[in-house]
């Protein structure tokens, strides 16, 4: 019989934790202990037996209630372990966690499934897109949508240049001055990107690329690397970048650079139809994961939350 316990951050064996993740197929780096320590410094964990299976629990407190939430820059966390968790184990772990917290909202990962409907659990499927880079670049390019092929060729005719960068500040400021102005209701804690980059420097966890034309900055992207996965974590373009198809150029550069490698390019989304189409047209395949919400707040707070 399995034993379940919710463990405080200070008591988590982070060597065991990270080792478990490193041995898990298709691991997502968002669940690494150093990554969680930055995006949710007081995170707890639900641990089954002696780290047989685990569930990170990023949490906060408001109105005297503790709740689990999905931190920024963490698309999929969910349950991972020494083997793939069964449907029944996932349900047990979620039920156990929900006794500790009044409200839970989090994403499982693509390996975590539940049989629905489940009483008291609201769920929806979210979209991710991934591209296996093992084929040759010629085969990968041939799988692009015709419109994407045209835009890549246009970008290559404009004399663009890729340069490696050593901090994300220019990408962040470009986002704030362009796309960020449209996100009036969505608050993003941009300093977290700097913290994540600095923490991951020693392990070469990030690759930062800028795009230039005639020494003029057009945009850039931040990629998060872990084992066999390269995640398109954050990007930005200015007006000149959009005019010159700089993101087509940059993503094609990544695909060409890492073609014929046992590597997965993870576009990290998206439920936004235009972005989903953009990623899909690079030949990426849709992969779904579950978003869950469990609301056991008192009636008035439950109503306010809705």
C-alpha cells in the first residue's frame, strides 16, 4: 500500500527529486528543483513512498486560504515518477492534495490522464506543439506549410543575421515595448526570466538568440534546454522584425542547426489559434495536456473566484 505525504520545501530531498526527473522519459525542466525554487520559492511536494512518484505543489496564500497555482513560465509540471503513473494513482494523488488546499489550479503533463467526468474537478485540454528534429533539414523543411516555406525564403533573402546573447534583457524590453502593451489584463513578472537565466547558466540550460539586420536588432528568443527537449520559452519582435519575418528566420535557424539530432523542439503552446497555426505550419504535431481546477473554497469565495 502506498504512503502519501505533503512535504515542506525545506524537507524535500532535492538530489533525489532531480535524479527522479532526470530518469523520467520526456521530462519537462519546469519541475527541476532549482527552477521551482525561483518561480515558486515556497513550493511543497506530494511524495509517494520513497520518491516513487511526486507532484510539485506551487502555492500561495490569500484571504487566509492556501491555494495551488500554475507559476509563470511553467507550462507542464504534473506527476512524474519511476514509471508512468496509472489513472488510479493520479486520481489518488490529486484527491490527497485537494485535502490540503482550498483551491487548486494546475497543469498536468502529457503523460498524465484521468478518466472523466470527476466530481468537483473542472478540466480542459490545452494544446502544445512539438517537432522531432531527427530527420534531415531537407525533410523538415519539406514538411513546412507552403506559406511558411515562402516566409522563410523571404527572410533569408533579407540579409538577416543570428547572434548569440548572454542575457535576456533586450528580448524582454522589446516584448514590453511591443506585444506587452497589448496584455493589459495579464501581468507577467519579467524579472523571473533574468533570475531563471542566471540560475541556469552553470548548467547551460538556456540558449539566447538575437536577430539583426545591418546591426539593427529585430527580435530574439530564449530557449530552455533539458535532456532531449528544447523549449521555445519566450520571444519578442519589434516592428522591423515583423516586417523582415525575423521569427521565421530564427525558428528555421534552430531547426536547421539541430536537424538530425534526437531532440524535440517544444513550441510551448498555444491555445491561441493564430499561434497554434504558426507553430503547426513548421511541421509541429499537436500534443494535449490537462488543465485542472478544484474549487473547495467557501461558497462566497467560490462565487468570487468564478
